[in-house]
């Protein structure tokens, strides 16, 4: 599956825009894999409250099972940082 990182999420990936993941059954396992590959700071960012949205095939994981959202080889996962404004 393809994981895409947008905007300041790339600060935690050394500028990498995407990552190819294999054999990852759910979002929780994907976050563990990404943490192993890119480091603990990315994992904390992904698991932090109010830091980012994670979408699987365009749907936010908060509506598809949270961290237990199942993943398949042809899925697209997007990491979108929250943007503040006022």
C-alpha cells in the first residue's frame, strides 16, 4: 500500500513524500512499521491528539474503525497534519 505524507508531516520523514508498506493488517500495525522506519517522533505525531488526520482511501479512520481499521495491499493511506487558523 502507498502511504502519502503531506505538508509538515514530512518533517518526521526526513522529507519523504511517500512510503510503500507491505503485509500491514491495520492502521495500528502501519503506525508501528512507520515508527520503526522513520523513528519514534513520527509515531508520536501519528498517535498524538489533535496532530493529524489519517485517511484510508479518502475516509478518515475515525469513521472506519480507528487504529483497528483494516488495510489491504491496494489501499492509499494519507497523513494530513491539522491546520490551525483564526
